[in-house]
């Protein structure tokens, strides 16, 4: 889910950083239709719909462009990704020592 008036991003599930509902909320907040977002990403409107329904996940390039078109600050997301990476690295280090 998104929190804060600037849609700062937070992780609420282990597997999903941002859900399809979040993508839809960002797009709507930016005043874009599915067709407009699709045109910006060079994909079909149906693909945008699938992302928002959770049927598929956007490619990383589409994901970051989506955030940019919606004027989302990616710094909180990058911090969370770094934190997850550090936790995974620490877990691997612990397993290696066992």
C-alpha cells in the first residue's frame, strides 16, 4: 500500500513491494487513463489492466517509467530494496557460517 500525501512507498507484504491496486492508485492520482499510460510505456491498454489486476507484473523498465510518469519519489523504494538486499545477504552469511 501507499502511505503519505506524496505516495511514499512502503512494503506491506514479503513478496510484493507495490500491488496492482497501488499502480492503479498512482496512475489515477496522476490523472492518466489506462490508455494514456499504455501509450507512454509502449504497451497495450490490456497489459496495463493486467498489471493493475495483479495478473502480470511490469518489467522493471516499465515499473520505473510508471513511477516517473506518476511523479513518485523512488528514494523510499530504493532504501527498502537496499534493506531487503542487506537482510538477504546477512541471512546468507549466517547460513555460510553454520
